[in-house]
């Protein structure tokens, strides 16, 4: 097996300058490629709420993301932050969970109220606007309690 040797620095610089001159003279058309934005941030609390809304255990959700259960736990507890690749996969899951579940062979699910929002500092962040957990209350009535999102108060709805 042979390895491909890189050209010396001078040769690469010379080639780059020649290509730039050819472009300016109209002899060469260069393509402009837009680089995608970084994947949005996600905090541990939101990640845990996202997993809970998907009704997945930590081990199943970790397998879906191709990480260990310990890694997922450290993300949810805020000990560590997901890598950019993991954040991109979490973005795909938050926007199209049915697609990711279908690819890995899990039953398709849908998530409600999950959005990517711009923060005050200009970064994008995955947030759950509204997520309801069903809870039995005395008198056989079912109540839905919103999972509070930072800056919002919990609501209670009687059905």
C-alpha cells in the first residue's frame, strides 16, 4: 500500500496563487460554498426533558445516539457537554424524530413543542416550549402538568 505524499508548501502556495490569478482573469470559475451553522446548544435539563417526552429510557436513548449510557447521564447532569457531532444528531432528532427512529429500527414517535431558538448571545439552542406529563390526581381526574422551561411557570390543565 502506497501513501500519497503531500506537495511541498511552496508548490501548494504557487498553485493557489496561479488559480487565483486565473480566476481574476476569467479563466477559472471558483465555487462558493456556504458553511452550515454550528449545531445548536442543548443543556442537560432540556436533553432529559427531550428524552422523557420521547418516552425512552436512558439506555435506549443512548443507543439511538450511539453513545454510552454513562455519557448520556453525564450530559443530562451537566457534567459534560455533547460534542458537535452529537449536538447535530440531537438537532436532527429534535426536528425529525420519526426519521431517526425509523433509521435505527425503533417505532416512530413525534415530539411536541421542541424548537431551536436564538439566545440573547446570538447562539442557537434547542428548547422545549411546552411538554405535558400526564398525572393521576385524587377523584379520578387526569391532570396535565407542563414541564417548566427556564423562565416559564408550570401550568395545570384539568381534562
